[in-house]
């Protein structure tokens, strides 16, 4: 757990540099690039939104080999995203998984409006809808805050590898909310959300 705390601290301070416009652009030099041809040991997995305004390496001021990033609209983990996360945890032994949402998320907004312009977008909306139902608010940002907690809570229920890693203390899953305007990453508590499985209505049950 000590390793997780130091990784969280590195992300906090990196985000602080980004917010203050004091980026160091660390580990983006030729030496690092060459050293990384021997392999990777990323300090964190980030499951983030595909939104062009939320690139994890930029907002955390991290470098090559630092973050194992999986992105999809609305930070929804489909089976391939889940496989990528499992690889990072199982093979690379990455100790921290950040589920990173952001304010004004278009995918969450589409879920609120229940927009289904194509089958694929409809499936995405369906995957986010339980968060909209659970949030009991019409605020997009408040729903995103619920959504990242819900995704964080359900990931281990969908993956034996992740569940075991959490149980063994080898993995910590943290929900976070990026604020588009300020650049601040707000670290969220799980609150009432606990790791569990979803029922047919998308509620997380223990
Ligand atoms: Zn988004």
C-alpha cells in the first residue's frame, strides 16, 4: 500500500504542476525512450474518457512508461478495455487503477438524453444509464461523479483477476473527476459504493 500512496502522490503533484502551468514534461527524453525498449512498469492504470480535452499524461504531467491508459467514451470498460486493465494488473503488476471521469462529459450527457443514433452508441448509452438512474440528480457533473464510482465498484465483480488483486492488497481502485475549466483532478471517495455485482437494473449489490 505504501507504493500506492507514493504513486497517488506523484499523480497529485503532477496534476498540481499542470494546474499551475509549471509542467516538467518528465521522462520524455531520448534516454528514457531507449531505456523503455527493455520493458515497461507503469505506475498507474488510467481508465479514462476518450474526450480530447482529458489526456491523462498531460493532466498528470507524466512521461513515457508512466501511465497505462485505456480510454473509451464515458470511460466504459468493455471486454477489450477490461482485458487491457487485467494485463496491466496481472503482468505488469500495476498497483493503482484510476477511473477518471470529467465534467461536461458528452457520453454521460447522451445517456441522460437517452440518445441512440446508432446501435453502437445505443450500447454505450445503455452502459452508462444505470449511473444516471442511480444519481438521482440532473446535474451532468454529479452524474459523472456517481458514474466513476459505479465503474470502480463493478470492475472487480467483472474480473476475477482484479477482485483477487484488490483482496490481496495488490491493487487499489480510485475514482476521480477531472474539472475541464480548472484542470484539477478531484479524488473521490467511494462513499456508499462498494465492490459488488450489478443486478438487471444496473444497481450494485454486495
Ligand atoms: Zn467524456
